[in-house]
C-alpha cells in the first residue's frame, strides 16, 4: 500500500445551517494536511449555489465545483453541484442527476466513499435536519474510517437532526463542536500519513503481542474471545479508538483499557459493527429460510396470522431481511395468512431511517440480484424497499427492559442486542421472550449470543445458527415490570375481624349469656378458614391445644375421633350453607369414650365472611374402651366411607378451584390480548404519524432553505430599492410613476415642486393634482398617447409663473415582459439651458451688431485716410497703421478679459509699433490709472494718431527725437502732457489732418475731454484733459 | 434732392468715426447737422433746444437704446431713420416701419434714403413710410 496512493479523503455532509458550519471548519484549516475534502449538501437542482465561492474565500486551498470524472487530489476542496448524486469510483468523482424526491445524497456519497477508499476516509456530518448521513457514516465506520459529527456548544449546530441521528445510532467516533474539529482533523491527517508510511516499516511482532493483551482484557470484561477475529479489521478498530482517545502508542492504549472499563465497552461495540447488515451471516438466514419460516405458516389459513418481532432493529436491515424471507414464502402459498412484523428499538432516529427504507447501494451488496430486482426500486446509487415488504413491517419504539413484551409471537429475531446487555438484564429479557412467544415459537439470536443459561426455557433447533424453540409447559418466572410494585388490595390478615352481625340488647345479652353459660352445650364459632373466633365455656372436652406454636385452627385442636367428622361436616356446611349433623361420634376423653353429636350451621352474613357455629353435644355418658371396640368395628366402616367421601369432596373442590383458576387465567389472557391489539393499532397510527412527520420535516427543510434564499433576495431587493431611491434623490429629477390606470404609484421628492403632491397622493390620478406648469391639458393627452402607443414624448414646458423651464419626458413604463404597465413622467430642469440659449442669442446678435459696426468704422477710416493720402503707399501705411493700432488696443483690452487697462499699458502698446526699444525714445511717467475698455480703446487710438504724426512730422521722424509723456490726476481730471523734443523744427500745420481731427473728436465725444495743440518750436506739446472717475460705460466694447 | 437743401438733421451716434462720416455725408447732401451727439441725454437736450427737420438714429447709444428719442421725435412729428448694426427685429414694433439701414451702408444709399424721408415728410405726416432699401 504505497502511501501516495492512500491519502485521506474527507466526505463532509451538511444541510440547513451548513454554510456557516463549513466556513468555521475551513477558515482555520491548514492547506497542507494532505487530505482532500468533498462536500455534499441538500440543494435542489434549480438553485444556484454560491458555496464554492463562499468557501473559496475562507481557505487558500483550491475550491472547485465537482465535475463528472474529476480526479480527487490532496489539499483540494470539491463541492457537489446542486441536484446531483455524487459517488467516488477509483479516485474519481462521478455525478448523476438526482431524480427521486427522497434521495439521501449524503448517504449515497459516504457509502461509496467508504467502499472505494476503505479506512483512508473521514466522514463528517454538520448541521442539518432529517437523518441523511446516518447510514453513510455507519458505512465509513464499518470500513475503518474516522467519523465525526457536529456536537453542540453555544454556537451551533443550527439544525442538529442529522448529527444527532448518527450520534444516536452509535456510529460517531467524535462528536465535537465545529471549532474543535479542524485541529483534530489536522492532527489525525498528520498521524495517518506517518502511520501509513511507516506501516511497512513497523515490525509486525509488537503489534500482535499488544493485540493478545487486548484479547485477554476483552475476554475478562465482556466474556468474548476475539482472538479469531480478522487481524486487519481488529488492528484498524484498535487504531480508530486510539485516534479518538488521542493516544499515539499501543502500550499506552492497553494501559488505558486496563484502567477504564468504559473504553473496553466502546472498543467492544466498535468491534461488533458488521460490514453489511442485510442477511448478516447468510448461512443462518439460509437455515431460517429453509427450516423455520415454513413452519411458521404451517396449518394457517387466510384468517390466521404470522407474527414476528424484531427487537433492537436499529436502522432496519435485519427486519427487512426477514420480511423478504416471509414475503418469498407467502408468494408460494395460495392463501397466505396475515403477516405482521413488529420491529422495535429505543432509538427514535434509527427508526426514522428504518421507516424510510432507503439505503445506499453498498449496503445492499450482499443481496442477490434476483432479490434486489424483486424487492427494491431505485437506481445504482440508492434503493428503497418496495411496498410489499414495507407493508409487512411496523416500526415503533420499545424497550425490552422497561416495556412489557409483545405476545403471541411466532418468531423473535433478536440479534446482537443481548450481548450489549449485562447478565442480569439478560436474565429478565430472555424470560420475557419466552412469554412473548406462542407455544412452539422460535427464537433467532446473533452469532455471538446464546441462551445456555436458560436451557429450561428454550431448546436448540440449530445451535450453530443460533435458532431455538420455546419450551412449553414451563412457567417462566416472569417479572412483569411496573406491575410488581402496585399492590392489589390484599386480604388483610385474618383474625382482625370484629363483631359481624352479632348483636344483642343489653338485658337480653345478660340473660342469654347466663343461659348460655349454664345450660347450652359447648360450642365454637369458626370462619371459613377454620379459625376459631369464639369459644363457649367448657370446650375443653372437645378441644385441646395443639403442640407447637399456638394457633386457633379448629382442626388442629379437635380431639382425636372428632377431627375427621368435624372436617367433613364443616366442609359440607361451608359448601351447602345448610345446617348439618353427625351423630354418635366416638371421642376419646381420658381413657373413656364419649359419644358426641356434632351440629354445624352457618350464622351471620352469607356473603363476605361467613361464620359457622359448631355445637358439641354429649350423648349418654362415657364408657370404657372395651365396650367401644364393638361399636368401633361398626364405625370403622363408617369411617372409611367417610374418608372416601372426604376424598371425593376434596377432589371435587380441587377440580373446581383449578377450573376457577383457569377461567381467571383465560380472562386475563383475553384482556391482555385486547390490550395488545389496541397497542398494535396505536403503533400503527404512530407509524403513520411518523411518516407524516418525516414528510413535514422534509418540507420544512426545503422551506427553510427557500426561506433563507428568499430572505437574501429580499435583502438584495431592499438594497436595490434603497439604491434606486438614493439615485433618484441624487439626480434631483422630478419623476412621477403612474400605473396603468394613470394613478400615481410613487414619485420622487423633486416632483413636489411641479405638482402639489404629498405622500398621501399616491393612488390619485396625476391629473387631479394641481400642477404648476402652464399646460395641463396637453400633459393628460400626452400621457394617454404614450400609454396607448408605447412611444416616448419629449417637449419643453414652462412653469406658469415663468420662473423655470423643464424638459418633460413621458415614457412608457415597461414590465420585464415588455408590456406597458404604466407611464413615467420626468422633468429635467432646463431653465439654465434656456437662459443660456437666450443669452447666446443675445450674444450672437451683439456680435453681429458689433461686427457690422466695426466694418463700418473700418470703412470710414479707409475712406478718410484715402481722402488725405497723397499716394497709395501713403494710404497703405496710414491705413494699415490705424488698423493695426486698433487691433492692438483690442488685444490689450481682451488680454485683461475686458476689464480695466492701465494708462501706461495703453501707451506702451502704441509706442511699440514705433520703436523697437520704446524706453530709448519714450519717457513715460505717471500713476497707474485704470480705464474701462471703451475709454482705453479711445485713448489707444489717440496715442496712435499722436505717435503716427510724430513719426511723420515730429520727433519720431528723426533718430534723436524724444517724446516725454507725463500725467497726473488733479481735481477729478487726468491731465496728460505729450512733449516732443529734438525733432525737426515745428511749424503749425496748414490744414488739419484726419488724425488731428480724429484726436479732437475722440477726446471730445468719447472721452468728454479737451485737447490743446501747442506747436512750439522745440517740439509739439499736446495737453489732454479728461474727467476721471472710475465709472464704466454700461456697454463696453463698442468700438 | 431738392428737399434736402438747408434741412437740419439731428445725428445720434456714439461711435465717433461713424458720426463723423455721417456728418460729412449729410453736409455733402446740403443739410446742416445738429450734433452729432453720443448719448441719449445729450440728444434730449438738443431736442429741447432746437427742432430738427429730421434725424438719423443709431440704435445702441453708449449702452442705452435710442427709442425714447425715437418716441419723442414721433410725438413731435419729426421724421427719422434708423442706421444700425442690429437687425430690424430689435426695433420695437411701433418704430419698425421707419426707414431702416443696416451697417455697413453705402453712402449713396444713406443719402437717397434721407432725401426720400424728407420728401415724404414734406408731403405730410400721414404719408406712408417707405421701407429701407
């Protein structure tokens, strides 16, 4: 067995509440344990499963959704897809769609895992309801794997049905909370690798020596010899227990066994787990089939019944095996009697599994294929027993120790239950079985069991196969539980009677007493038992105390000779209740013979405690014995006759007593049978209720799952809704939702600005609500159109007070199928857009207007310049210069974003055209004064003209020429002085040039100022004076 | 052009160069020029001082609209024409029928329009206005 081939595979099953358990299991799981994990759940096929993603987030191991044929690798996690049945075949996972509604996928998978991998398996059951997994876990344990189930601590499992069912069936090695499982599994995996690896290296000797020690311990404590047990299996079981107890070395474990008798018991239980339980010990079942079953049916017709009881039926395999044999025999009969098989156990959860009758395929491996075909239906993974088997069986809870046994059974099959009970419990149970069987009934025990201690109750039919038959004509010391304690009202001890119906008046009594004392014959009063209750005086003649302990028995005290007759007469009277008499009885008194007459009659009540008066009367006087002999001879015969009579009476009484007794017993039996029958009916109803309960549980599980999913869908929907709501509010778009009747379904908050809607207006037609728009009639029509035709309408609407514009869209509200379910009206505030459009229009018009103006101005400049120019060259220079100056001015103003421009900037701009280095030829001095664009442009033109003139005629026409410009603010006016120097000689011009005229006009009209030209010989001096306030022309840029 | 001689024309235009140009044209046509004035208040003042025979108005006068002047002229029965860079839509409806000339204009056109305006006016206040060319 090479170690790399046999890595551990853990099969983990869970249902409702499993997701959380899986997360807690995998989060701390090391990624190098060498184990592979395969997960099974109960999700139905139509559900999407996010389980691989959820688990993928908890662990670094690769988590895959299993596919058909995938090979299982160590340190990987595989998740079975919903609605599939999964098996492991030669290390590969195989998938088949699950069809049966009651399939047990966890059982199917774990059984196939056990079958394929044997002891290199771990079975783990986590939270879930129902009992899927119990059989699967059993299979793993049987093959020597380790089994775990989720035990509870404060944190789970959410549903404990599944783990509890397996725990109750006794097939779980470790019941742990999930948080403790991971560490144990990791430990186990580590040890497993070591052990498997070193198995070959391990010396066989020490292990088998250890085994011998264990055999001895087992023999001593439980009385069973396991030395003939299969070595491998024994070794595996021992190792599993060592694993559970977390003991590493065998000698330590042996020590543990010596000190802990509980561990011995647990090891013993483990050892008893068989491989499969259908037809366990096939030879025994063959004997049953051949020798026993036919005899059960012998002599029975359709109105009779065959009753079988299987106590300790656990998960039902044994019961169904018997049912198969019974049904097979029934099939051979023409008219079969009614067959009832009562299968009982104390564990309700195992019974639930049994009732379902569904087993994974590996459990049925030992059944012949003929029987499989006839009695089971299903597929190759999981089969369920057919109705004709199932109907024979009634499953119910019952304890052989606590509850009264069944009765009138033909066969009891109790295999591997008795060995779990101690000897004293067996002492009670086996007689109970004896009671429960009909005369000649059969008892079938397990291979390790015997009734040798009760040989008086059972005789062997086939000792080897453990088939026994009830011995009749014994009365088993049946200790019926619960009944022994309750005392019936027992008869109070005798002699405590008081006066019964004997009364007398006081005087009468005194007189009677006297007479009785003096004159009446001796007498006594006795009860039915012959005890004397009353003595008269002078009975000494007839009665004598008996030797030994004092008693009041008349018979014991009566003198010899009286006894026989006394007895006879008493009996007669007791029976007949009539007075009787015997005469001339010879009594020996003091060596003489006295003849006595005896009279007995009943007194007092007849019913309850009858009393009898016995009267002794002497007859004649005593005489000597010799005289008596003659009489005696006569009386001898009479004595013999009397004795014979007595004997006959006695016999008769015995007979009648026996008959009474038998009648009583019959009545008891009959009551018992009635009770039994009621009990069976109740058990039958109980079965049905159990089945319903199972169905309800199954529905409940589904509902639980669906509910969780619905809940998370609802949460998603809530979130989505909340998102939408927030989105709407964020967009600030007024939206109204109308349903197919154009009733308001809902609206966003901004809609309240357009319509007078408040929250209670949901449910009213939109057109009822007052709108603040100016066209209501159109809206109604538009809504109709959209709803009927399904097109979208979009147009601009205006508030009635004109304060806002909206782009209104009316859209059909489409359901997912595409049908129009309602209408959606949205309003997007486009006031800004409208205003911008208007503004844009204004601007465009302004632009147009200004451009026209500008062109006109250019035209005028051109015309004027042309008129004053001497030549085209002149014209060109002057014209282009002006145009350029205008452009520069505009540029300057534009660069200030049409804000204020300072005077020196204006100057500089113009100067630059005339000199590469303005500072050389220009001296500029003055405060920084801002001017609005309109005046700045005007000043620009003015300075240009001045400069152009200077260039043509003045200081700039000569290289040495200089110009100084200074300005200052005085009394609300700016005074600018332009002084040219070092230029050519200055003469007043002959005519005013266009430039001069332009300067004058500009300054006068546009600047509202004055200008004076001073043609000094040294150079032109111009003084410009304009009012200066910082007020702007309202319409800048008109140039 | 006989009707033009000696007429006085009020020129309302705030752009100095254009005012200059119009002034020259009007003078060349034989009229006298009142102004040019560059603000609405200046124009009002002039009107109080003197009664022109006609007027040439630009629409946007230093940021103000010229229409109060137009109204005053209309009240007084003085003909006027509008010379502007704006389109006719910008003229209020009551003055929309007045002679309208868009800049840039041909000098001859302006003069002809002026003559027509004055000629019509001569014929009486009820004669119909003609549209601009």
